[in-house]
C-alpha cells in the first residue's frame, strides 16, 4: 500500500507491489510536481481507494 499526500489531497493506492505500477506512480508524481493537476493514470486509478472518507476511489464498506 502507498500513501501520497499531495496539495492537501490524500491518495491511497493498493497493490503497488511490482516495478511497473511503482514506476507509473513515480512518473505521475514527477508530472504533478512539474505541471500541477494531472489526472491519475488508469493503472493507478484502478488501485486507488478512499480511507476513512478521504482521497480518490470508492468509499470503503462499513462493517456491521
């Protein structure tokens, strides 16, 4: 799991456990720092999730 806090936005990513998604993450972060608000690449968006109601991705289910 990777947590990124960028410009006041929390971003949680799961399953970034191989070189390819980690390289995509680093490339995206470089672009974010260089030019600002760029969309999350599809490969990362599929791994994004919300934790306690913050960040991109679906809201986590609440256990009964």
